[in-house]
């Protein structure tokens, strides 16, 4: 079994800027966010929670239960996290009525992780990280 916990640095991304714009992120903010190279740290993973740190924010996601929290721009989102072997999946409602969603599938290997995010609008972004 692959160790899920660790710190991961971004090494490449595909279609991320377009993905952000498809969600309605203003062009200037989308450009800024697409240039960020902040690491992801998975601090702990258990049957009941996933604790992660990203963009200076630590979040403890309860597994299998909807969790409400605010992202860096103070926007509230709702996420359900699940774990299956070496894969963590986040299904997120990006607005209160659930009409805009994304699914992020994080596949972890010994050398890094691949984060594939697909929006309800059909836009997909892939980001590759190396384990450090």
C-alpha cells in the first residue's frame, strides 16, 4: 500500500487556467491562481478523516460526510471526501444550490500524485506533483 501522507510539489499542469475560467473565476484571478506553485501536504489519512494543507489553509475533511468550509477568497463550498486505496476523491458543490460542481480525483504513488479535476461544465484539468 502506498503511503498517502506526505508533501507534494507541483511539477506540471494541463488546462488549469481554462478550468478556472470555466468556473467563472475572473481572468486576472484565474491567471494568478494558475501561477501558484504552493505544495500540497497530506498530514493524515484515516477511515474517518483526511487532514490536508494547501495554500496556507489546513482542512480536516470528514470521510463520507459533507463538509462546509471557506476557501481563500472567503467563498463557501461543500465537499464530500472519500478514500479508496491510493485514491482520494473530493466531490464539491461550488455554490449553494449545487448547480456548479467539481470532482477532484487524487491518485497517489510512491513518487508523487496526479490531481484530475472535472467540472460540471465538462472542463478538465490535470496537475502533476512530485513527492518531496
